[in-house]
C-alpha cells in the first residue's frame, strides 16, 4: 500500500496579503494540490476567517471530489493586544467553518499572552473555545508549542497543555502533539488518534499511558505528516 501524508494547505500567493485565503484562493490552491493526490491523504485548512460556512461547504466538496480527506482546520491565535471577546467571536466562526468543510477537528494553541504561563487563564479560554467547537459538532485539539524563557531560549508548553486538557476532562478535547514539540513519553494524557485516510470511522482519540501518538494530520498507515507544502512534506514517526 502506498504511503500517504497529511498536508497543510499553503497558498504562497495569499500568505501575508490582507483578506487572504478567500474562496477563490482555496479553489486555486486545491486544484494545484490535485497533482499530488497520490501522495496526500488528508488536509488541514488554515486561515479560514475570510470564508463563510456556505463557501466552506463548496470548498469541502471540491477537496473531497479531488480525492482528499478533509481532516482539520487550524484556528487563529490569541495574541498580545487581542481582546478575548474578539478572539472567541473569531473562534466561533472558525468552528462553524470547520464543520461546514466536513472536518472533524479544530486545532488551537494556548493563548500567546503575557505572562506566557497562566494556568487559570488558559483553562478558562480553552474551555470557552471547547464550548464553541462542541456547539458546531467538531472536536478541539490543543497543539503543543514553545514560549520564550526570558533568556533568549524557548521552553515547551506540553506540560501546561496536558494539565489544561486533563483538567477540562472532556471527551471532545484532546492534544495535537507535533514531532517538533512532543509530549513526554512517560506522561499519561488524552492524545488524539488520527484515523487513516482510508478509514475515517476509526476512533480518533484515546486515553493513553506511555505510548504517545502524534496527530498532524492522518495518513494511511496511522503515522503522520508535517505541515509543509506537498513538495517538501516528510512523514514523521507516530510513537515518541
């Protein structure tokens, strides 16, 4: 069986342009990606703020018609200077677009605010985002990342992500752990388990103790691909 990778949709023309990633931009990039359909199994959509749920239905239909699985979206960040109320309004829109695309998971990060580590704040914000994804019928995956340590270095936020997700203790909230910012292997947590492109009816998360499964996004044999363009995507290991 030929190996397939998961891939994040990237439109180099639209990146960095105001009002980017419109319906027409997505149609264009999907048709360009079609030449790699034998390689790509599942898609993650980013920057969906400029499309409506109605347009998302059309885009999702096009993607599946081209032979791709519509797996997830990545929502926008809550950054320094943003109002939480505005962020949640945007997350509501993105969750609705996620469902309209036919995706199963919306991926987000912990707030990129000061101080970087604030458990109670992060628990409150992610809990509210989880309410929005549940209302739209999709699941939420909180992705691990890094934050500045104050000395010019970077620290992983995986332990904080685990604590937030485990405290929420919701069946529809899990962790997206990338190969770059892995969760420690000896730490139990709810880890999202990616269904294969050929069998999306498999369970997509489970509680594990020891084995950690990376999910970004799914491929045919249960491992994952990175978030690069199709020309440079490389599979990564599924067990940490």
